[in-house]
C-alpha cells in the first residue's frame, strides 16, 4: 500500500518511519492483531498534530479501500489507541491523542472514556487535542476550586443537579474551544 506524499504537520520532528515503528509496538502492546492497514493508519495518526478525518486518511493511502480504513479506525478506537472526535460539521475526526506521541508506548486502557479537551479552528476546520488535559485532573483544569474541598467531578455533578434537577448524571465530558489555529491567524 503506497502512501501519497502530502504535507502533514509532523509531531516534534518525528519521521513517518519512526511513527510506523511506534504504531506497530503500540498495537502489539495492546494485544491488537498487527495488520498493515492498522499500522499505516495508526502511524499516520501518530505522525500528525491535528485530528484526521476518514477522507484525510483515505487521500493519504490511495490503495486502501474505504471499508478496510473504517475497520482499522474502529479497531484502533475500540482498543483505546485512537479516539473519535465528533464535530459540529458532522465529520468525525480521529487522533492518536497526546498520550501516544508524548509518552512512548503508553496506551489508554480499554474502556477508558476519552476525556480531554480539543481546539477547533473555525477557518480550516482542523481539530487539535489539548495536551495535558487528559487524566484524572482534567476537570480540575476547567473548574475552579470552590474552597469546599469537593472534587471537580462532584462540583460538576452538583451543577448538573442544580441546573437540570435531580436524576441527571454525567458520564462523559466534552470540551471544545473554537478559534483560529496559528496557520489561520496569520
């Protein structure tokens, strides 16, 4: 399967070959069967800073059929090696996330909910994962300390009850900041 040469916003000078090697290692560590399609797709996601749509990846791997690409993306998402980002333009984008690029082979545990923030450029529609917003302290980065020693998650649950009434419980948090990326702001 040949990759088209297209400009990509490489992460911290990483080469495509090193990302392919990292992708294969992450697949093995996660217990996911290693296939050429999965290695190529995960390598492409690891290589780029912004999240990629199905079409972006399809354009890059012209020889990969659409169904194989969808299956690879679904497999990577289910394994926690990538996450699917819903956007208001009705286009799903996929990202390997900050954990993979910054922390080597660490991959989120299966079933872990994707809970970090995103930045979406309203001009070019690229979506970026906000580094350092993943993990147990995510809500603490968004919600101020109320001085009553409540966890940020408890604060959010209380705000939901006050706003919506009893019985509402959150199970996932999405945060998207919209604006212009560095390329579009110039």
